[in-house]
């Protein structure tokens, strides 16, 4: 496993574990999974050197936090547990109270990383960060992060907090490469981290789907899996397969390795099984050449998906 030394957090594994599926029935969650599969996945993650475990109060309405707590056991005090507050009426006292709720579910006196789940369009960070400032001053959290923030709003959050907001968790993958343009350079310059969620674009970058073989279930609602986008992504998948063949790896592992080849980026793929966890963690051992990294970047930038509206229209046409 590879690590980044992050101020306020210590060693953060480049490959973490996203636990949103631990509390979500649409992704296979159930009582049996919570008491068996999740525990096995977390235990194996620790054996492989994973130190970053991401959750949130809204994942399964607190179930993810509780399941992760039980799965980690006493190790929860030795790793970087990251949770999030959903910024609904995110006034200082509300933020503090919600943090206390997450801390109780996580059985942590001090949460290593507490993040604002998404920007509130009506309440500025000058208000939200007052609650985070209280949590920091009281020693209830180790560092503050944000999620789904633009670079401009990330900087405003910094100013409002009065110290660096250490992380920004965003959707980031070869299929969604926008953070390359601003967030990654900022993180490198300022010694922050970009936490990439959905780093495999819900499995799109595994290469198993195409215009004639679309997924069902939750993925079917994702515009990236629309027929036109599955056609447009073929050149990117071809480059992925070519690089994967050169490393005796799978396309999804190369997609993760590409992110890990970028400065100050960590990934938090989910895992529905121990085998999938091992598969994802193995990406940390892959080193792409400069030429391979550049070829994948160029292919990512050349992928221009159509909008959700266009995808919906195509779906209606296909039905009739």
C-alpha cells in the first residue's frame, strides 16, 4: 500500500474504502451482509494496509456509520475514519450537534476527518465553518474537509475556517476528469488531498458494458450508461485495455492506478466482497509509465458524454 502524509490526519492510504453501500439496500445491503460481508471486507482492508474509511450520516441514515464501527472494532481509533454532515440548515450549533451524533454512532471521542457533504447554495461557508471551528477547538475532530466543492468555494471555506480545509471529496475518474484542471494542481501546491469517489464510474471503467450490453438496477439511471455515452467511451476503454494488457492487470485496476499516478489524490472505491477489495487495493502496486499516464489523460479529456436530458430522450426513443 502507498500512503500520503496529511497534516492533521497522519498517514492516509492512497486506496481507501468507501462504505456508502454498507447501509444501502439498493446495493445489496441486508442484515446478513452487515454482520458478515462488511466485517470481512473491513478486516481484509486493514490487513492490506488501508487506513482511510469514508462514511456519512446519510448513508443508510446512520447504518453505514454503525456497521463500520462494529467492523473496525478497536481499530477505529487507529485509522482515519472520515464522516460527513449533510448541510441542511447548517448553522453552527446544528453542525456541532450532528457531529456529536456521528461520533456516537462511530464510538469515537475524536473523528479524524469531518466533511461538509456538499455546498449549501443558500448558507455560506462563513456560517458553516463556525461550527467546524468549534469542533476543532474542542478537539472533537482532527481536520475539516469538504465534498463536491468548486475550487473557488474550497478557497472560501479555507478563509472562513481560518486554517486549511484539508480535503475535497469529488467525483473523479477517467470518465469524469474535470478535477484535473484545478483541484489537483491546488492540492499539490497547498499540500491538500483530493479524495476521488466513484473512481471507477460505477463500474463503467471495468469495460464489461457497451451499447449492446447496458446494466440494469441503479446503474441504469446513470447517464454515463446511456447508449450514446457507451458508444462515445469506446476509445477511452480501448486505451485502458491496452495499458492493462501491458501490466497483466484489469482495466478497472488501471483506472485506479491512473488516479494514483496524480499528486495528492486518494481513491475510495466501494467493495461488495473481499475479492473486490483485494482487486482494488492491488492498484496501489501498479506504476504506470509517463507515456501511459499521458495517453490515458488524453483519452479521458477526449471523452465528451452527452447530457442526462439527451440520455433520457434516447431511452424514450428506444422504448417506442
